[in-house]
């Protein structure tokens, strides 16, 4: 990558952080998308900042040929729009090469979720582990909090210990763009937190790192001071195996989907679910109505007598008796 491109990308990321409050994870995604485009454009002469509309189209075509999904293509085009819009607004470019380029069509798949029976199996498996070790108490606490509140995994692992000390059954969560929201905690989650906190010292590092780590609900001896998202994924997949569930179908985000889907199935209104999930647009929340309807149809087809009844066949024609 040319030095000029590297400098402009960092300036763009600084703007996204300072002016738009982009999170560390969002900035990392933008950086990956920009580097991918500049690497593709780097096969030609000149800096990527001089890219033309044909260059952007060629890049999108290369993604399509490589089998990249429409949603990923659309996300990368969105990142390029932001980047070149920044260059245009700063007077670095006189045009925007992404202008009038249509985003690839994408069909949003319904989010994967879990049944109530799946959740019961997970919680039971976690409770068995909680009886044996501090690690088990931590795992049960993470599971109960994720399912009770619908937190994103990034919100869970960075959750301050102080956020759990409220007596009203709610968490104060800082979500995307540093926006604060209130997330619910049921009695099972509050009990799991209390039991885990009593054993939490086992996870605190010694020495200079202790003061940094002890502010988090889930401290770690690592440099970040809290348990990582990757470790959270690993723990949940191991739990899925213990509960005789497919580990590929379980992740922190699947638990977030389960939280929302089960609320909608139980009759919760979309505005309340939107608030609890921290969605900026209710259109994002509406997907859970489709998930709930699809699950309802599956239940009817598998459990209702009419759903299991084989299709009737027309009676065979018989000749008149002689």
C-alpha cells in the first residue's frame, strides 16, 4: 500500500472516531475494508485515492466472482462511500467515485435462534458446571446475563462491575456509539451474578494489572483486563457440546437473537424490544416478527395433527359390479 493511502485511511478513521463516535470494532472493520480495496487497486498505477468509478465497479465484481455474499459486498461499498465522501468533503478529491453505484442486492437471512428447550438444556448444563468450579459460576453468569438482557458480546465482556450493583433489576449498558440504554435482568441472572461475584477474585491478576482488571465484571489476566470476545465464544461452544447441542449453532449473538425472539413470541411489543436491544431503527427489530412466525409455522407442521396428516389421495376408480 502506498504511504499516501495509509495516511488518508488513518485520517478517515480518526474522523470516524472523533466526529461519529465509531467503536473500536467498527474502526477495525473499516480499516480491513479499506485495506482490501487498496490492495485490489494497488495492482494498477497510482494511489487508491485516485480511484475511478470503474475501479470501484471492478472491485465489486471481483468480490462477486470470489463468492463474497451480497451483504458483505454492500457493507464494503458502504465503507467506500464513507471514505470517498470524506475525501470529497476535505477537498482531497473533486468527485466521489461511488456516486450512482448501486449496492449489490442482498437477501437478509433470518437470524439463527434457539428454542426454549435448547435454552433449558444450556442453562441446566451450565448449572451443573457452576456447582464444580469458579469457572462454572462465571459461565453460568455470562449465559444468564446474555439471555436475560440481549447484550452484544462486546457489551458483555466490557461490562463494568459497578453496572451490576443496581437494586432495580436493570443494567446500564454503553452500546454502539457510546449510547447508553437500560437492559433488564431477571431474578435468575441476578442470582447468577451474586454467586459469581463471590468467587470473582479467582480471575483477578496480581500486581500492577489488578487495578485495571478489577473494574470489569469479567476480569482477566490478559492485557485488556477483561475476558475477550473470542474466549466467550469458545466457552459457549464448549457448553453447547455439554448440553448435546450443535456448537456451530451457538454464539453470543445467537443468544441475543433468542432473547429477542422469545420476547416477541411472548407478546412483547417491538418498541420495547427495540429499546432493550439498542437498535437505532425499528426496521432492524422487525426481523424478529418474521422469525417468530416462521417458528410458529414449524411448530404447527411438526406438532399439529393436520400438519402431520399425509395428503389425501383421490379414491381409486372402480368399475360397476357386474
